[in-house]
C-alpha cells in the first residue's frame, strides 16, 4: 500500500474520531436529515415539535421538494412528479386535503375517471369503441377485482398466501396471460399500472386489495394545477420550524442545497456524513429520507455496511417508474367538454402511450396534452431522444384522430426519474408476499442511522428521550407494533 494512501486513511480516521468526540459537547442531540422532500421536511417538523433543536438538512438537488416538482413548460408550471390528492370523500379526512384545499387554496380539479369508458380510441383507423361495450368490459374487470378483494380476507396476515394480481385474474377470469384484447389490456393498464406504475404480474394482491388510501380516505381524486406548485405544501409544513422568504419558500440556513451525500459512517457514539463536495458533518443521529431507488443504488456508502436483514428489506421492494410526458401544440384538435378530461389509446402493445389527459379545464387555451407511461416503456423512453418520443406520441394521436389535421408538437418535456441518480424511480410498489414485517424492517434503524417511514420520527424520538430501542415484530407474529405506547400498525 502506498504511504500516501496510509496517511490519507489515518487522517480520515482522526477526522471521524474528532467529529464523534465533538458531539458530546453539543447541547442536546444533533440530527442530520438526508433529503428535503416531503418525508425529510415532515420528519424535521416532528423532531422539532418534540424538542430537538439542532437539525441540519442536506439536499442533493438545488431545490426543496423531492418528487413534488413543478416545471415550467410552455409558460405554465406543470407537475412532473406527484400531482393528485388521492383519497378524498371518505369517512376519514386525508391530512393533506385541508392543507391543499383550505389552507393554501391550491387550484385543484376533480378527476372524472368514470368518463374513461366513453373515450377509448381504436388503434387501426381511429374512432371510438362503442361505449356500452367498453362499459361491459370495465364492469367485468372491476367484478374480478372485487373477487380479489374478497380473496384477501382469506389470506394469512403473514403474507405467505399472497399472490400477484395477475394470478388472481387467472383464477377468476381464466385467462392464462391476463387480459389479451386491446380494450381489455388498456382497461387493465388503467386500473393497475396507472395507479401502481407496475403491471399486475409483479404487484401484490394482498397489500393492494383494498387499496389503503381509498379504504381510509375515500375514492375521489383531485388534480392539483396551481402555478405555486404542489410542492407548496412541503414549504408550508416546513414553515413551522424553518425560515421562509416572502413567497413562503423555505430559505433556512439549516437546509443546505446541492449537498450530495456519498458516505454515512456510524458507530455507537455518533455519525459522520460526507458529501460529494468534500464536506463532512457530524451528528448524534442521521435520518435518511432518500428514495428507495437511491438506497438500492451505490450513491451512498454506509460504513460499516448495513446488515444483511436491512439490505434484504431494501432490495426486496420495487422502485417503480411513472412518467408524465407533456406535449404542446399550436392548436387544439382533440375533443373537450364534459366527460372529455381523459382519453385512452387501445393499442395491441400494452402500455404504449395509452393514458392521455387534456388540460382544457386546468389551463384553458394552453393546447397542452399529458400522456402517461410506466415501467418498461418509461425506461425505454428515457433512453431515447425526445425527438423520437415526440414523433411516436404524435403518430399515436394521428391514429386516434385520423379525420383531424393533427399538427406536429411544438414542444415536449420528458421527466427522467429513473435515470436521475438522486431518485432512480418515481415511487415504490408492493412486491408479492411481504407484510408489515418487511415494511417495519425497511424503516427500522441500524444503530444511529434512521430511515423515514410511517412514524419513523417517533422511533427516533423514543430513542432520544426515553432511550427505547425499536423492535421489529416477527413475520408470523400477529401482534401490533407500538410507538409511544399506541398501536401504529397491525400485521396484515
């Protein structure tokens, strides 16, 4: 080994030791939060409310917001990430809804997904499929889906009986490869992929039937279309403990932008977080709020390496890709009005530019369309030039509207969540066979390294103020996990 390498290693060890030692002199615990998206900012709020005052938030990008991200396209701020408040109108109140609708009064619009059946276009020669026929096929798809929900009531809470949604469809629809006609495939895509960003073949039945958000908060969905951006709710949540500017945007000196975390070293005395620019930050604890995709990549090195049970939990879950492609045209050529918010392309190629949305209500006269792709199509499109994607999408529109003079799109925007090393996907999906045990492992801490998830802030708060260690219940242990003496999750 070269002497220069030995010296460098020795210096690094001394630096880490010094930073660990300095923690003892701090007043109260110091906590570093990695990531300034919804989970990171919300965790900081909960810690602040509990009395933790020494907080530092390290954000890899140039902005606060994570996957809630507005982007200026054709003179409009559009949402390239999260866009809907899902789960409205039920017996319980979705905690996000009053912030959006009452406190911030963000412009939002009810999404009339029921109207999809009247707007399913043929691949060959264009024109609409008969609405009654499409409604019959949709009713059958939901009938099978309801059978799947009833089936989950018979499954063991451990997840050992879990099957894929596709397996359930085979069971009740007797189709070995799932829906096979263009109409059945696009309706299947609408019901499942459009929601989970992955196909029924890899999506857990037991964890998605019933869908927790709908069961808890209702089945209505509202599309946020406000020039302040959906990310405004993150700045609002952060404003309770972080300084903001005149526009309500977080501008606190404790939130450090463009800080790409590359290493987290930890022992029983503290943690040291190193960033790509050569900076080091010492603390008592660190909370990692990055996406699952980042944890599955090699962006952040943990020293020592995370234990096998933690790695197994991280790599067991899927990071799905959901891509919203925006196209601007010199004029409108698609139908608008009541029941025309969404339209669908029934291709023989499942998931090929299938789900379209008009913005005539949200942005009148903007002449902008949104088409959504997911999974393999997302990854394929991210790797090709936008000019190719534009040509493909316009060709689909010309197939749908053969009698209209469909012009070339004047602009296109393709988000690349999968390729972006700071996200590596859009959101995680439920794999087959997991239950609360695997999810609890995913959010469970390793020493002084904590990970965001449901009630994860309370797990750290209990460690700080009560010296309580978090315990993951056994996979076949049909007991409730508790935080602060209250039930937070039952095995399911």
